[in-house]
């Protein structure tokens, strides 16, 4: 499948909408046709579609303005922005409660991307741990917990992308071991990673969107010796943070 494939009609409709939104004064249909270099008939077809969805309306002078349908898009965008901010606050609370570095990652197609990183009070340096981190989903705690909750097709696609650089024999052995581990991750409600850096462990619990699909993961990164001293406290804090985040996501729009 060509990931760069786009629909020309949709592109034109979006361009039409953007032109009207950015115009200094309400344009007419001929203004749009000239500005976008589109056939006037095509512009009328696009206009009828956008008017039918209430994204564009005509004013009393025949000029084109944004319609009330745009408010739905704006509210949805604002709600999602509010959710992102609230999720960040949950990560901050997790870091404050555990004194460890707290993370939130989100699924993005075949990757699990680190979106929020809040450093704990204890200084902890983990190489490569930064916002935007992706890849090695088969190894990272956030990646494994997401993989465990994906449908078989999506899981296979993410795994293939994650282990593609490994030798074939190693890939097969690794995938076989993970397939045995995934049901255990689902049952216990978390995944861990002690392989990325010696002496460091990451623990993540799954997050789900309002449709029930896996959204991402939340958790902490800590030295193994501190986990051994405060294991129950850390796991309780992670599960509580995940519960708070999932309650929030349950009522959020699916992005």
C-alpha cells in the first residue's frame, strides 16, 4: 500500500475550506476558482458538499464564510488538547509520587512513541530516553504492553517493523517468545523492560481510548535496586495513574 496516496477530491475540498478560512474578506465562488486554479464547475460541486455539511455558508451578499459545522471540529480539537494536558498532569503526579522518571507513550501506526517524559527527583540518566523515542517496540515496556493488546493483524505489522533489522533466526525466536509473554502481560496488566540499559527497568501499564482500542502506555523508569525496595508502592502508583488516564480517555474523542 502506498502511504503517500491521497484523494484529489478531498485535497481540493480542504484547499477550498482553507482558502475561505484565511481570506481577508468573504470570497465568492469565482475568487476561489481563480485562487485554486480549479474549474468553476468543480468549485460548485465542492461548495455544495461543504455547504451540505455546514462547513461553509453564504452570507447575505453571496460571500462564502465558515459555517456552524466548523464548531464541531473546533470543539473536538479543543477537547483533545484538554485531554493531552490532563494526561501530562497525570504523568507529573506519577513522577511526584514515586520520585522516579514517569513516561507516557502513544501508539502511532506501527510505532509506540514517547510523548511525555517527567524527570523524577532522583537523577536518572538513561541513554536515548527522550520525547519522540520510537522503535524497538518488541523490547521496550511501552511497546510490549501495546503489542499485547493489539489485534493479531496489527500486532504482526508492528512486530515486523520492530524486528525487521534482526537476523531471521533471531527474529523467529524472539517473536515466538513474545507470543508466549503477551497473554501474561494482559493478565497482570503491565509489561517491563530490563534489557535496554543494565541496572535500569521500565514498567508500563496499558491505556485505552474511548473505542476500547489500545492507545498507549504509562509508567516509570527506575534503577532496579530502587524497585526492589519499593515494589508495591511503585506498582500501585502505576496502576492508579493508568486508571486515572483511562477514565479520562474513556470520554475523549478518538483521534
